[in-house]
C-alpha cells in the first residue's frame, strides 16, 4: 500500500490539518481505516486518536482509493467539530473503546395550540 498526499491544508479556524490522499493498493482490497489513519498520521506527525477519516472512496474495480482525513491538534477541537459517530468509528478501528458520547440536542418548545370550546364556532 502506497499513500500519496495530494493536498495538505492548515485550517486554523477549526484547529486542524485537512489532508487529501491517494492510496494505491495493487490487486488488494481497500485498506482498513486504521491502516490509512496510521499512515497519514505518520506522514503528518500526529496522533491517530485525534484524526478522523471524513471521506473514503474507491471506484469499482480500481486499485486506488482517495481519502480526506482531518487531523486535529487537540481533543477539545476534535470533539467540538467532528460528529460523535465518526470519533467512535475511529476509536473502534484503532482498537480503542468508544469514548465520545453524542451531544444532547436542544429541545425546541412546540407552540401551544389554542383550545376551541364547543360553544364557539367560526363564522365567515
């Protein structure tokens, strides 16, 4: 498996590096997420636990894949900007247990419906 970096872009607003890579895997299946994360984080010199694969595509029958990997500088930024299911998927692929919990969604109050009494009828 050969990994080639196509684009590496610093994103200071999100405190991360966005890395687009091409993975050549001659006559083999698409590499596992953990293999891809380990290779990309080794190239970028980062911790695999602070990374997520946002996109992984392989065309049918081809021997290469493309991936978009977000590598964060700290755990707080990772948890703030990445969905919990991607963090959990990354931790599972690395053999670690699920550590992130989904963010609780804010409950929106529904507008109250006006009660109509039996005596009142609408006249047009």
